[in-house]
C-alpha cells in the first residue's frame, strides 16, 4: 500500500488546489490537494512539510496542521492510503514549483469544490470546518 499525504492550505474560505498535468500516469487532468508519497523513515507530518515546500515553495507551521481524515483508493499493489491535513499557517506565497507535476494551481472557494473534477469526490466533505484566522506573521501583512 502506498502512503500519501496531502495538505489543504485554507485562507478566506478558499483552499489551494493543484491541477494534475494531463500527461500524469495517475489521475491525469484532475484537481487535487498538493502532496505526495511518504518516504521511508519519514513521519506523515515530515512528508507533508517536504511536499508543501517541493510543490508550492512554502514552509508550513507544523503546529498549525491537523489531520482531517483519510481517503482510500485502488486495491492490491495499487492501493493508496491518503491522509488529508488542514494547514492553517505557512510562510511564503504558494507558487507552482512543480510544473512537471501540475500545470496550474488555484484558490477555490470550499463551497465550489463540488463542481470540479477532483481526484477524490469525498474531498469537499472533509473540508467542512470553521477556518481559524491565519497569523499576520505568516502572510507578511
């Protein structure tokens, strides 16, 4: 089973999504949360921090991260366990620093997620929570 983490960066009622390139082998041309595989010897939170930096160029504030739930796909050798994390605080401005994986990123209102082609249709149900305010320190404002 493949263990994957993904992070929901949430601000002003919107979540940052990445659009998977149409040339990707797995789940091409769909919107998803940024994230990736947990490497050997790595905790989920360590993998989450690494993936957010690799894919978006941001440094998450680990203490602001909380697990929202788990999603499962596939079976046998292709089985995937995805842990979904809410990240309420980070440093830096998210940019697409992995253009070989994603051809776009976008802030999408949580209320509009149901209208998108998503990797996991259950994602909107996981993102129904009150949003804590981001700290002024992390936004640079």
